[in-house]
C-alpha cells in the first residue's frame, strides 16, 4: 500500500476513535458536573485573588497565611461596602422599572401609532401595529418564563449553599497550597512540555480575564457617569447592567441594545439618546482605551470565538462560556508551537 494511502487509512481509523473518546469525556463531565463546577469556580477565584496575595508577599515579614487572610478579609469588606452603598439604589431603580411595566403597553401603542403614521407619510410598506400585537401577545409568556427562571434560580441558590462552602474552602487551600497542587498535576506531562503548558495556560487566562474585567469596569463606570451627566433616568442601573454584561463575550453590545429598547418605551428620543451615548462610550472604551491599556488580549479569530462559546455553552452552560475563550486561546497557542 502506498504511504499516502496508509496515512489516510490511519486518519480514517483515528477519527471515529477520537469522536468516541470525546463522547465518553462529555458523559464523564456531565456525571461529575457539580464537583467540576466547584473546582473550576474555586480556581478562578484563587487565580484572581492570587495577584494581591503575591503582591503582599513582597514584604518579608508578611507570611503566606497572613497575606491570604488579609486579602480575604479585605475582599469581604469591599463587597459589603459596595452592597450597602450601591444595592439599595439599584433595588429602588429596579422597583421603578417594575412600576413602569403596566404602562409599557399604553406607551408602546402610542409609539406604534406614531411609527405607522410616519411610515404612511414616507410610503413605507410596514405594519407596526400588527407587529406590536404579536409582541404584546408574546410578552406575558416571556414574563412568566422569566419569573419561572427566577424561581428556579432562587431554589438553586438555596441548594447551592453547601457548594458555596466547598468553593470557599477549596479557594483558601488553593491560595495556600495551590503551587504544590499544580506541580503534581503538571508532573504527569513530558519534561519538555511542563513549563510551556503551564506558562501558556496562565498567560491565556490572565490576558482574557484581566482584559474583560478592565473593559467591563471602564465601560460600566464611564456609562454611569455619561448617562448621569445627560440626566438619563436609571443611569446607575443601566451602567451597572452593561458593565456586568460586558464581562461576557458580546454582552456589552447586546445589553446596550436592550437598555435602549427599555428606555424607548418611555420616549423614543430617550431610547435614541441612550443608544447614542452608550455606543459612543462603548467604542471609546473598547477601541480607544482598552487596546492601549491591554494590547493583544487573546488573538483568537472571531469565528473560533463564536464556535468556542457555543461548545462551552453546550458542555457546561454559563461556566463553559466563561472559560471557553481562554481555553481556545491556549489550544491555539499550543498548536502554533507544535506546528
């Protein structure tokens, strides 16, 4: 048999085995979903808190246990202060939005009538009223669906208190002894690959999370300030929502469109103003400030980003979305080195 034919024969035999191994791996991940979720979340938290811990260790008198305790206490205090100062205002603004919900249909009917009149003047073949009736009939179903999801989320939160305890304990152990733990894991790799894999993995996660957190914080704060200057109602709620969503891939643009639609129910011009302000701020942060501060973050092609997000969501849901891009960046770097 010619060498070329033998190579294609090996590929044909290896492909079904790879697919079978992948299916078996998915079944294992699904079966051990809860402990894997605890392990991944604890590692992400320990990865983020590891930076201030290492910074505090520059002082010779401050030993590792004391540095970890100081970081954990400081983090708890910061979140408590933010909760006491910000959460009451956010709750008030959410209550305002809920109070406006009964009036949204009436406001929507006015907007639909105005748009129909405008389209008739310009002789545009549209029927906003028919579209509005379809949306109005679907709106209660969506509200019920969201309500059911919130109830399920509350039930999951109540049942996840034990998981939260395990996450906290594992995070503390990873901060204290994570180095030796990962040394034991990477010892299974060939000697030539140990340092390279470890460095690439840390580099991928570090670049992605520092980049996303920086962009999300800048976008949220800038949007709160900008909307407040232009006297947009619910500026704090809108800015924090966009900042939170910007941590997820493509979440910033989606959340900007969503808050613009919500604002347009009160006034079309208010929705346009919110969309214009948020778009300008988003472009300045993501295309102006972020590249200068962060440089090259992942280097993954947008098509591969979308594919990795879909695969991550299919395998592990929201947690898979959070780790999909850095894992894709790591795989790309390793393949480039291998080639």
